[in-house]
C-alpha cells in the first residue's frame, strides 16, 4: 500500500513540476531527486515524452482573433 502512495506522490510531484506549480525550493529539491533517483528520472522522462507528443499532435491555430471576437459578440448580445 505504501508503494502505491509513493507512486501517487511521485506522479503528483512530476505533474506539479511540469505545470509550474512548485515554488523555487520545491522545484530545486525535485530536480535533485530526479538527478539522484532512477525512479524519479524515469517518471520525469515519461511525463516529458507524453507532454511533448501532445504538443506536437494537437493543432492550435496561431491567430485566434476570430475566436476572441466571436466570444465578445456572444457576450454583448442582449
């Protein structure tokens, strides 16, 4: 059971790191663990690959001014 809790905590920390939700001290401690602990390094690399693949395969229009204008028009309707 402790192993499951440790994996959940590791996943949580990795996610928080990539979401930039850690303060500077926690971020530094996390990176030290990544450099010294193979399980942290493996989880870090796995999450990085997943996020890179998502960024590569999801289409994001460069110019979203038409979307912004459409939302503003919807808000302004009486």
